[in-house]
C-alpha cells in the first residue's frame, strides 16, 4: 500500500487489555474486508480479462459482462460454445491465480471433463443428476432449467410490523416474479404505518386476519416454476413490451419479451417487474399513473441495455389516458393491474397473465 494511503487504514490495538491506551498501527497491505476490497477484486479481474481479450475473447467478455462479485453467470446458445467458454475461462483465470470452482450447468455435456471436486455440490454427470442451486440468492433448478422459490415454515405468529417485515424479507425475489403476491403484505405494512402503529405494537384484528390469510398462501410459493430461457427457438422478430398501472394502494411496471420464430410461433416471456406502495403522503391517482410510467421507463432502459435491444424495439402500454404517447390498453387485460391490487399465489401458479403476458401479445 502506498505510504500516503496508510494513514487512512489505521488499526487500534491494545491486546484485550482495557487498562492501557490503544496502540495505533497503520496497515502496510490492503486488508480483507476493507471498503475498497470489493471494487479492487473486480478491478483486478476486469483488468486481467481486458489485457488478455485478444487471446481469450469469449472469456474476457464473460468476465466483464456476466460476473457479479465472484460469481459467473453466463448463457450460450449451444453446448459447443458453452464448452469453449468453459475452457477459455479456466485458461484465462488460472495464470492469475484464480481457480474456477463450483461449476454447474443445465447441460451435462458442458460439465463433462470437469473434475467432480470442482463441480457444484449435487452434480453427478455420470448419473445425469443436476441439482438446484442458489444463483445470487435465486433458486435455479439446473435439471429443469427453471427458477423457483424455497419456503421454510416458521411457527411464529405475525402481529407486529417488525415481524411482518422480517417475514417478507425472507422472499428474495429480485426479478419480482411474486410481486402481485408480495405487494399484498406491503399494503398491509403501509396501512399499519398510516394507522401510526409502532414497530412492536400489535395489529388490529382486521390487519391480523389479512396477514394470517397471506401467510397461509406462503407454502405455495415453492410450487412456482419459471422458465429461465426467454425463447426456445431462433427468432426472426423480437420486441419488448412494458406495461404500467397504478391504484390508490400501489403502482407497478413490468416488461415482457415477445419473439416470433421463422415458422410463425410466438413466445411471450416475463423479463422483470417492479411494484411499489405509494408514499404515505396522499397522492392523486393521476400522479401515481405518471409515477408508474416513469418506473416503466426506468425498467425499459435497463432491460434494453442488458439485453442489447434498442428502445425502438420497445412498446409502452398503459390503461391511463393521463399517460400520453403510450399505447392504451384496457385495464382488464393490463397485467400490471395485478400488482396494484394483489393476487394469490394459486393464481400465479394457475397461469395468470402476470408471468405469461396478455393474450393479445
């Protein structure tokens, strides 16, 4: 570490002797857990990948675009390209002292040739057995190539805001597949705030009954299976569609990918969503519709960037006439409506338009 930086990395030490004043040390090397460690770890890998891009082009792109912290998550169209990516990653990172471990794939062909101790737990290539793994907190079943959720039963009654928030937090859902279900709990929490309840004050009988009903549906989330792949065929035409809606209880936006194959097959798949409760301060429905439209635009920009699809391939839909320059869609067929009023898990599993998109697409 440069001498001029060492004063900012001081350590107080008195060897557990509280009777003596602390001795001040300065770190000469960067310590694990330093605020800059996360950035530096990524910077080292990215710099190494960029300097070897000519030799390992596929692996370099994966390291710069498909790596989060120390996890690599990449997808390829066929086994041959995936195997090439696997070999390039190992060859690229090994000279820098990074050994790629915990390999997992939905294709056993990609896993063949990898030592068993370097594969993820549960991978048995010879028996064609593939496990369910957590990928950045999201459950992925490699055998079926689907996302899902795990439910852990808790014999704890929920009668306070603190307990409810703790329970909601156990449903880690970054893409918000479960938004229409989770928003119901957030609505209850919002109502508790409006009533002025403290963190540990008991809910009213009405709120407690609604929470109990919501909790009864929780075990059903383990039945959710969402295909990871957006399309199962080569598409001649791909477009993105973002829907928004708002009510006095919540506002939401979600994006779908619509792909049409050369033989005319149409596939509509869920990409990402966001659902939020409105501010505690009263806001008009018109303003909430505009907030939903802004949220939809943010999602569209992010999706277009990640999927490398220009906004010109994006269509924006709203059932509000207050949102101009968007394509109007009747409220009864607007899937975003489900996240502004909340629905049950059984409706999501049964094939609601939330995950599959509206029929007219």
